[in-house]
């Protein structure tokens, strides 16, 4: 296939290098920065039929409207809260994501963050490296995961994988969804605040989007209580970040393990100084194996679309 026969696509924002290589082997790729002047896009870019981006960049209505020939948005993520799905649907633009292939790695990180936060692992590591332990400074005793009541907010694919990993350690696993999962072996709690109240530790695994924005608010954090620990591997927008910082600063919760933030890559400065908070730079799916599998699924969706075949993982 010659370059003139290859479908034109937009790589919107930075992409994983392996994905970029695969795209360039199949398509005419136009790189467009996430902060580009969309009114100044050249004609060749405006003719693009597909857009590929990280979930953290997504596809707002403005970029869709800047690409009048756009047919499909292929996301390199599970979450699609940064995509204006209603606008895509109205314009007849298909949207795909990359579910399932990252479930295990995200669940692994959630469990790792839980243990790291509860057992003070990063703070104790800093104590040793700084020489504080050698000078006689004693770390405080930690809580324990084993035997605890662990609440999971969002028992989807990733929530279930987290629960399965913790079944043998937890005293009880309970969860909240919009509705009860009939096949789940865990106790359902119909109210999210009540879930926090009944949990020693709370893992946020719900999907993002406008309907979930600020779902974990000050009231839920207060319900979790001064001995409670929260872990978020979902989306930063799900937690009211100001309320979280205040709860941590005031000792209204005991600690947090966070892989996602409201305004990535920016993290509230107050969190950086807190020893009882474990911070990660959005690493849930960041393994070589999973990122390659995600890239392959993006390519599979694009190949299917341009071949007139059914999309493997459609959102709309």
C-alpha cells in the first residue's frame, strides 16, 4: 500500500513508542500535540479518519470538530472519561478502548499500594536511607491488612481482580456498585458512604466520567475514619482531591495510596510532604507486557474498522 492509499490518522498527544511504530507501519500518522492550535491544523491533518490517544488525553469535542473526516477514536486505555462520548455518538464517530488486557497489572498495583500504605513501606524506606534508623529513630507501628474489612468501590473487571487477590488476607470483602452483582461472592453495600463506614480500608476501582466525579467526598472520607486507608487506581477525578488533602492533613483518615490525580501530572504539593501517603505516577498498566497488549488491541480495532469488520472492543 502506498502512502497515498494509507488511511490518515492523528496521534493526539504522546503515545507509547511501540504503538507509534505499529501505527506508522500501517497508516499515515500525523502527530498533534494535546495543546495544539486546532484552528491551524493543515489540510492533510484535517483529512484524518482516525484519532489515537492515551486515555488521559482523550478526545474532547474540539478535536473531533477539527477533524471533519474523523470516523473512529481508538483509545490506549480502559477509561474514556476524557472522550466526549455524547458528541462522538452524535457525529457517528466510533470509540474503542483497551479493556481486560490491563486488569491484572492494575489489580496488582492496587494491592501493592494497599500494603505499602498500611505497612508504611515507603516512609520506612526513607527512614533507612536517610540514616535515621541507624541514629536510633524508631518507626511507628503500622496497622495490618490481614483480617481487615476491605471495601471495594466499583466491582467491575478490575475490582473483581483486586478482590480475588485479597480474599485470603481480608477478614471480609464488601463492595458498592450502582446495583448488586448477582454472581459476586462478596457482601454488597447499597450506599457508598455506608461502604466506607463499614470498611477498614477502601479501594477505589470504579469507572471515571462525569457521573463519578467527586464520588469520594469529605463525607465518605469521614465515614472511613481516622484509622482508614484509601487506595485509588481509578481516576483522580473520582476523589474530591481538596477533601482528601484536608482529611489526610487533619488525621481524619490514616493514609492513602494514590496512582491517579485530578490534574495529572500535577500533584497537590501538600501530598508530597506527607509520609502517610504513597504516590505513583499513574503506573497501573505500566508493564512491558500490558502496554504491548494494549497497543496491539488499539491496532486490532483500527485494522477491523478500515477492513469493515466488527470492532473488538467498542465503547460506542
